C-alpha cells in the first residue's frame, strides 16, 4: 500500500485461520488500520493479493459484505439517530441478526436505547460501534481498537462477548489493540506489524520463545535479603533453589514473561535491525 509516494505496507504477508481470534499489534502508524481497511474492502490497495472469505475485497458484492462485520477505528456518523432505532435499522439488512434489545444488553447500552447517538459518552459510543459491527452475526469480524475508552467493566463484558462469538458461533476475528493484556487474554495468535510488514507471528508461547523473553524469579534468602533473577529456564532455577534450601523456598514468585514484555522486546529488536539495515544501505 502506497499513500502518494510513500510505501506504508511493503511485503506484508498474513494468514488468519477460520474460527480464530487474531490480534494485530504494532506501534502507532505501523499500518494496522490500513491493512484492516484493505481487507474490509473499505480502502483500495496499490498492489498485492488479498483473499477474504474466498473473494477479493476490491471486487466485493452485497452477499460478501453481509458475511463480514466492521468496527472501524473512528466512527462519527448517525449522530441524530436513537441508539435502539439505529441498531434495529441495521439489523433488518441481515438474514439472522441479533435481536437488537438483546445485543444492547450484551454491550451494556440498555439504558441508553432511546438516547440520541450524538449524546453518548466516548465509551458508550464505542460500545455502540461494536454492537453495529456484529449485529448481523457475521462470520468474520474486523475490530480496529474496539475497546478504546472502555471502562474496566465494559472491557470485561466485551471480552466475554468476543469469546462467546468465537466459542459459540465460530466467528473469526481480526482485532487490533494497544492493550497488551487484552491481546494476551483473547488472542489465539498474534502478529506484530512493523515498518510495513509482519515481523513476528504466532501464539504467545511461540512469540515469547522467539524473543527469548525471560521469566522473573523472586525469593528471600536465609539472611532475609530479597533476591531476584531473570532466567530462560525458571523450572531449573527453582529446582536448584529447592536443593539449596532443602525444602520450601521462602516468598517464591515466578513471573512468566507477559505479552507486553515480549512485544516491547520484539519492537526494540526490530527497530535495531531496521537501524542496521539503514546504516548498511548508507555505507
Ligand atoms: N489517507 C492517508 N493518506 C496518507 N497517509 C496515510 C493515510 N492514512 C494513513 N496514512 C499513513 O499511513 C501510516 C499507517 O497508518 P495506519 O492508520 O494504518 O496506522 P495504525 O497502525 O492503524 O496506527 P494507530 O495505532 O495509530 O491506529 C501512517 O504513517 C499514516 O500517517
Ligand atoms: Mg489504526
């Protein structure tokens, strides 16, 4: 994808499997929304091959469109509609939609049903965006930063909703988020988009192994000092400590690397590689 003379996506290669929840992560401006908009048929691409539910999104039709759901990063239209009416209106376009009142309950907007869209708070508006994206029970849902502005309770509700869509309806989902905890909890697989291509892709365990992110082991020594060691083999370290203490290890804590640890390490490593490439090119 090229905007003007600038290549924003270059050599991006990505497969999302049917029925999985795939999280696309990456720094601001990496090209996540651009990628998603191309897959949705919302934005024309400059080149490359794209196949979504067996079709090229650039040549989509109404039948194909009804099979996908879209939650754009920014949605600021329909302000004069009432929440319940708007959802009911969109539901009528689909063969097997959610019952609008039930869906409003699922996203926590029952009380706002008769309120004008333009008067919703930021987080409430975002919940409505999510409801509009899934009202047609699509096979495939694109969620571009769906939980921005959600309070913790709404976030938890959204996570339950998304798990339900995947586990009960077999919905495939492509999600972007800057909330690493959210991606860690929800995603079956994760892709990291940087400098226009996917620099890492896999399960959390695969990414942690690839980034060689280490676990943090904390314990208290016999003289009362708190000790801490980073290790790629926490099981071995704990076994050694166990021998040394000849029994329980005081105040033992083993913290596995989080997705945030892995993500930050991978982004830093890729930045360093891009820097090296540039230096080599300059030389
Ligand atoms: N319509 C456009 N015209 C020109 N450049 C654009 C346009 N849309 C996006 N860009 C540029 O393309 C790059 C990728 O933007 P994109 O919105 O896809 O990033 P993103 O990964 O979604 O970022 P964020 O995490 O901030 O949402 C950015 O550098 C952006 O400035
Ligand atoms: Mg974006």
